[in-house]
C-alpha cells in the first residue's frame, strides 16, 4: 500500500467532507433520528424506533415493560458508540433485563441513563440531547462464528454514487459486543467486486484468525452484497451527501438495514483493505454516474484487485501464450462466447471490438461505465468503457474494457497488461 494513495484526516475533512457535502446533508447525518426519517421516506430499510425522549418528565411516565425483550437505547448524536445500551433479553425471575455485556439492568437504570443523555453527557459539545429506543437487530447466521455477542456491522464508503471501499466490523469481548474499532472491535476489508472478506486489522495490526480461535477472517462471504452496495448509493442520494459512509446491519430475516450515516468516516478502513482511499476517490471523482446500479457496476469493475491478488497467490502463476482462447460473458442468462484474444503487454487496458461487444449485449446503457476521448487514425473519437467479464486459463477476470472499432482486425479482443497480473506470457506456448 503506497503512502501517496492514503487519505489523511485533513484531506478527508477539507477536500471531501465539506467540499462535497452540503450543510443539509451534514445535518441529516449528524442526527440518527433525522437520518432514519430521511432514509425511510426514500424507502430505504432502517431499524424500527420504539420511543423518543426529549424532556425529563417523559421518562418517568414511560412503561419500559411494554418494550420487546430486546432493544437498544441511543443518544441522537455522538460518535464511537458512546452512550449506547444494547439490551439482549429479559432477566429470568427478576424484574429487569440483560445487556450484551451480561450486565443486569432495571427500569430505574434506564431512566438515569436517558436523563444523562438529555443533559448532554454523550453529546459532542455537552449540549442537551435527545434519546431514543430502537429495534435490536440480532446477528445474522453468517457472522455467528466470528462475532462476540454483539451484532457486526458493514461500512461502505460512497463517493459520487460509487461504492469505493467497504469493511466488516466484528465485535469482540474487549469491545463489549460493540462494532467499534477504537473500543477493540476487528475491522475486516471486503472486496468490492465479490463481497468476500480479505484482510483483518485488530488494534492496528494484521491478523488472520479471530483472537483465541483458528477461525479465518478472510474468505467470509457477505450475504446480500450487491443489494448492500446499491442501497449504500441510494442512501447517499437520499441524504444529499456527496461523500459519506453508510453503516449497515444484516437483519436475520429482513436483510440489510441502514444503521447510520457519517460524513467524516474514520480512515482505518484503508488498513483493513490494504488500499489507499485517496486513489479510489480520485478515480471516480469526475465520472458521470447515472444511478445506483451504474455506480455499483463501476465499483465492481474498478475495485477488485486485492481479493484477486490473494486468490492468484494461492493458485500460482499461470502461463499463457500471446494468442489465448478466452470465454466472454454476455448480458443474457448463460450467454458465453469463446474467442481468440491477443495478449498485448504494450497496451495498458483491455479492449474489445464494437461488433463483438454489441453481439454480446455489452453496449447496453446499464453496462457502459463511462466514455473517454481518444486519438486514433480516424482522429479524435469518443470510446465507451464497458464492464467485461471473461475467463482466461481457468481464471475469472472482471475489468473495465475499452470498445474500439476493430472490424478489420483478426483479433476482436486485446488483453492489456492491467489484467495480466498472475500470468506469465510466453510466446512459445501453443494453443
């Protein structure tokens, strides 16, 4: 990971958090209740709210026993999980509840805690606050082996309607069941293209296994991955924020729900992905992105390098020839086409002929990522860049590819060196 690719705190705040985020969007993200209301209006799933407290007298008259057996008490503002009580179940044989920290609490304990919130104990500036009670989301079965008591969350950073980086946050015993890295949770990078975890960070150091176990933290498949990416873009659009992190919980039955938004997200996500956020943001900054699906397609085409590298390292180096048979995926269900491609180490990007791209449906608007101006023998022309999926020497490759008018050429696909990592090109290999 190159230092020059990393996004620092000052650059995050000055170049992205305030430059691309309007005041209204920042107000929405600064209030958990305002966030929930805004997203719900746009049809984006959020946890249900049970109660809201703005004045001390409302606390005394509230019937805590009317709540479900599990729930969460939160301050409306604040960072880092401060002031949050997660109630897991009612206590047996006693009038009270058990939290995820295995603490026994009673209704008077809740009253005192909410009063503290109203008095500003957990606000950013010690100002009077608002407290609310919301639905408790239990752990999805996909995470039960990796999370200690609490519910893991998934963070996706979105910029210009493109998901650029993602991370799974796993609660530990040290974090008290909370998915907060500063309190001792584990951050696990997620490959944007596949939704599979890659690298794990714990207290700033890389680990392979869940502490105290032999459970690998890489290779976890995140359920509903494409839906999570699409919803993250929809949440960005609903909130009027240009640069934002969207935090999700996975409901065991209902699927992804947005927990909150943050217009100044923490930057440890870069360590978890072993990738710089700055480079990714710059890569999509000037793109014209039509909608959420378009943004997801761009993200999957651009940001799959690290997961692919890990898989290739296990598989070893594959030897290919300068003229290689590949199998290209079309847009129709089950559509595949075998062609002979030319492997050209002098070209950076892979390209495909316009005729072949059209035959496979790859020039449909939903699959065109962006267009670029290029100089050719015909002069200045505009070429579309599409999302291309193909198999070469038994490996699946997902990449952006330029579309060119190569009707008179023998080879309809040119494989550029961007897609040759993990391959050894030998002109002596015959096909």
